[in-house]
């Protein structure tokens, strides 16, 4: 009998900075490219605390979480394994500095985001921009 395999819980954070900018990181490890700050939830850790920890580790920013946005669970969202990502929207001040798993962290104007994003982060950011513009969230 094959062992039961569960999806892995992760978090991602859309960090808003003044000037209608959001923070993205350039990943140090595969899959390479630009992504939202985030990562795996540690055993015994709350999702919101994991989002704040990952944001701090990868960008150096202290993030004030505003809301839980959506949970993305498409089994193909991460080429490495099946993950579930709970996405938060937060605010910070200052300029990001890449560290930990991030080779670089940068604030991008929302109308000038990189085209090629890792995982399903292009979808997440498109959903976020629709939400900010219309107030409507992704439908289940």
C-alpha cells in the first residue's frame, strides 16, 4: 500500500509599499524567477505568523498584515510538489533587501510587474489587481 501524501501548506504575501508598489523577490533556488515573498509553514506555526516571518526573511521588511486574501490549491501550482498557498495582503514601509531564499527583492509599480513569474504568482497578482480595482475577489 502506497503511503498517503498530503499537500504541503505554504504562504505568500502581497506586500504593498507607498506609491502603489508591490514587493517581489528573485528566487535564489529553482524554480528561478520573480515571485511573491513566501514559503513553507513550519510545524506548529500559524499561517499569519509564517507569512510575516517569510516576508521578513526574504525582504527585510516588517509587514503589517491587512487581510487574508485567498488560498490557491491547484495541484500543478508548484512544479516541485502539491502545495496549498494561503495568500495575505500586507503593508510595509522602507525598501526591500533580498536575503535568505531571495537573491534580490525589489518594489515594482503595480502597472509595471515582470511578465514571467514563478508558480501561479501571475494569477495571484492578476486577482489582486482586480480586487483592488473592483473590490471583487476570485470566485470559487
